[in-house]
C-alpha cells in the first residue's frame, strides 16, 4: 500500500511499472482462469433456459445453467484441464496488457501534468482520461491474443485448433489479418469507459480505504473490487458482443455451442440479440463475470502495489549501499 500517500500513477520508474504490472497480470490470470472459461461459455450460449422452443436448433450444443453447474458440466464432459483452455494466449495477453496498461496510464498522467502545469484538472478527471487511454492502447495491442483466448475457451471435445501455432496459421490463411481483430470495435467501446471508471473509482477510494482497519491490510484490494464491480456492470453488454464477434468466421459452427448465429458489426449484433434473446441476452454470464472481476482486480492491484513497493525499496537500499 502506498504509505507515502502518493497516487498510484506518480510512483516508480517506467521499468518498475512494467515489471509490477506484468507480474500482477500473470498471477491474476492464473487465479481466475476457470471462471473466465465459464463466462465465455455462458456468453456464447444463445438459447434461452426459460424458452424450450429455443432448444430446437441446438445442433448438439450443451445447455449451461449457472456458474457451478457449468463448472460441473465441463469437468464431467471435458476434464479438469478444460477449465484452463486458452490459458497460454490468456497469460501472454494479461502480462502484456497489464504492462502496457500501467505504463500508458503513468505516461498519460505525467503528460497531462506537464502540459497543463498549474492548471491541473481534478484528480478524478485525470484518472479517467489516463485510464481510458491506457485501456484503449492495451486492448488494441493485445487484441489478437484475446481473440485466440476466446476461441480456445470455446472449444469443446472437438479440437478446432490443436495448438497456438496452428491457430495463428489457420486464422492468418483463412481469415487474413482482419480475422485477428474481429470485434475490436466492441472491445474499444467497452474498455475505454470501463478503465476510465475503474481507475477513477479506484484512485478515489484507495487512500480513504487505506485508513480503515481491514484484515491483512487489504484496503487496496477492497478498493479494487468495488471499482471493478461498478465498471464491469455498466459495460457488460459490449463484452458479450465482443465474444460473439470473436468466434465468427469459417469455424463458427465447430465450437462447443454449434448454433452461434452469423453476426456483423457491433450495433447489428446488439439489435439481433435484443430481438431474439431479449435484454437478458445481453447479460448472459454477468454473475460469473462479477465474481471473476472481483478477485482478478483485487489480486492485480494488490500484487501491483506490493511488487512496485518492493522494487522501490530495493532501489533505495541499493542507492544507500552505494553512497
């Protein structure tokens, strides 16, 4: 925790921020991987549990009912390791994403302070702009890995892509460069307000929460959880649309859900879901997403703060020894 009272964005050198951000992303990803697989499976499920008529076109697709039953179904049908499907591209994405996100956040904030000088904008607005910029840059840079993660997590017993290398090759050959960026519009549309709201809320709550007597000094983690839940709920429909668009293409009918419709564009996809599945269709998997977001954000921010603090203390000790 930042005992100095400084804001997160003002601390550490660029290299320290990169190391702390990458470490936080790596650990957080592994912890929440099973919940991520469950979320993706629920988001791709187009048939309504309360409407038996929608089950006529399942084409062998499973019917998932909630988080725990979905986990049990995956364990029974695909085995324990299936809960970590897509974990390799996901780990690469989370490490890269976290490092780019925190570095951009720090750089944008410092640029704003330099440009505006004495006319510095309020801290919450500064955090929103920096967070939104960091989210947009990190999302675009790591989007191909996000798409690969989704496709691997959506695979059932039938292996569409035997390996990460084969997946990259097949998408490049059959879908071209654009194939790696399907749904990017929804990703940008989701992440900009999400990260802006997340960092603004987190920076607002972090210092006040630090003064509270919480178990194990978990003020940072609590602030991260609250910020994540608020931001995640607001942009969830765009996250679902992004997942539906990511599995479009020649392999669309081969995933665990074999009845995924053809979607084109963010707004057309939203209209289709509203017409066929109703408003609830845009929030499939929200519960597990919130459960996932809470530990992921808590672990990310808690780990980031402590790794960064360790690096700063290590640097201080080295300087003291040299002097």
